C-alpha cells in the first residue's frame, strides 16, 4: 500500500449521510498529515499495513482520540465541528453549534468519535491491500 493508493481509496468511499461525509473529511485530513510525516522521514510507507504503528502515527502523540480532539489537533470551534458533521436540521436545532450536541457530550467529544471512525476507515483501507 502506498500513500497515494490510500488517498485514492478514501476518495472512492461514498458516504450516505452528513456524519459519513464528515468522517471522510477527517480521514482525508489525517492521511494528509500522514503523508507529511512520510515526506518528512518520520514514518515509512511500508508501515501502512501495520495497524498498531499506523494508529499510533495517526494519533500524533495523543493517547486516544479524545485527547487528540481536546488537545486542539483537529477543529477547535463548536460551529465548525457541527458544520462538518451535522445535517441542516441538526444545525438548526443546535443553533450552528452554539448548543451542546446532546446531554452527554460536548462538540469536541463528538469530534473525537468521528476521528476514531476516520482512523478505523484508514486502517481498514490500508490493510485491505
């Protein structure tokens, strides 16, 4: 598997929901960071099929996706996160992210779930080759 094949595989994914489109967008961003790490010599393409090494590289030093999200490694504004992951009706209900997404989570928690799903997509596609 090469980074270009991985980028193409993500581009070929056909999400059917606003959430799925948002997860795909996070996957593209994570792969872009991965590509930069490869170009910088911090990671090698031959490790793309090693699930554990790939997950560790995607986390970029964070212990989990919650720490990655809350640490500012992805989007930081509630409105941007909501805009990426929600339908129009959900955006209206949350006033474009001004309100919490639900009673149990903040927007950064929702983003952490989406990032986790994006990483799983990347790992699945990388090891499918």
